[in-house]
């Protein structure tokens, strides 16, 4: 586990995994440092309160990661829901809800439980009562959303950024299962 203070020491591992996971199979290998868009999003996430990352390694090479942060009391996270949610769902204290920003696992380690392990490690050190994420329901023909459901997440709403054409599913689960 690492926090924002340690990002400079782990950033290369995250960039390396991200470049491999998101490159198109038909394209040549992407230089891990070339995805400036991801790097900017990563740094923005790491500037949020409570940002942490869990990284898995095998033989010194990163195989996957899971990172996220805590929603601030004045967050606009819930404002882009297609249908408004009740106040008891959207009320934030600055310590109530963690956001799982991203989880990525290299292809050879998919289906081996690495994603689940990284997810549980990341959650094990969270102090919030619940965790939320956004998932594209089309990814893997719904397989990604189904995986989130096996981890205990439940759909609460559909989310669409301003001017976006794709809606994502907003999901929530307790940080710790009772």
C-alpha cells in the first residue's frame, strides 16, 4: 500500500500496468510513460483526501493495482446521476465514502483472483463506512459489472457526465461486510 506521499516512488509501476492493460492488442507496445492523460488523472486522484493504492507484484514486476480516495463533504460526485438520489445516499461528511477510482490487472493474471485480492487489500485499510465506484456496463458485455456484484457492490443509479454519450452504473457496498 502507498499513499499520495509515495506516488513518486510507485508511479512507474502504475503507468507500466496501465499502458499494458489499456493498449489495443493490434497496436505496438505503448511506452508506459507516454500516457499523459492517465498520468494527469492519477495525479488528480492522488491529490484527493485519503488517496491510497494497492499494487501487486510478482518477481519484482507489477501485475495490477487498485486505487482510490475519500469523498469530500462538499463533493459533486452524486450530482451527475441521471435520476436524483435521496439525501441519505448522497450525504457526505468527508469520511463516509471511499471512491474506487480504478482497478487494473495485466492479462496473464486476470481470472486468478489478483483483482479481488488487490480490492480487499485496498479496502482493508480504508476507514470509511462504504465504497462507491462507476462501471461501464458494456465492458466485457457486463462481466465487469457482474464481477463488482460478486464483490458485494449494488447498483444505486446511472451516472452520466455532462456532454457524455455513455452512461455508467454507480455502485455502492460497505467497506467491511457485516
